[in-house]
């Protein structure tokens, strides 16, 4: 009888062999695509996290600078009010607009 245990009705038919090879190749390509996509997604996630961290740090820096500028503006406003008060004491006959105008003119010189 038949001693070959791997007997098939089409032992070396080229169409079936190439079909299996194509199927394996296609399956392998899909696996590679999935791995590539997974790596790409992981890289994108890392890139996004890094970008998010950089933006967060930049935002914190802007917030700190903004706070410094607010304090500086507050001090300048207090100084301005003190100067206005001083000028109004020196020149009581001038109204607020005239005092402001006088201050501006003196700053130019």
C-alpha cells in the first residue's frame, strides 16, 4: 500500500503550493503591518506626551512671567497715584486731567 503518511491527493500541485505561500505571505504582511502600526501609535503617544509636557512647562513659564508683570504694573499704578496726589497737593487749582497732562509733559523732558 502507501508508505507515505503525508499523502495528499495533490502532492505537488503548483497552484495549491503557491496559494498557501501567498496566504502565508499575506498573513505575514498583515502581522508586520499590525506591528508597524502598533509601534507607530506608541511613538505617536510618546511624542504627544513629550509635546504636552513641553507645552505645560511653557505655559507655567508664561503664567509666572504674567504674574511678575502684574506685580510690576501694580507698583507702577501705585507710583502713578502717589505722583498724582503729590502734584494735586502742589497745584490744587489744577483738575485731574491737567495734572495728568502736566505729568506727561514733564516725562518728555
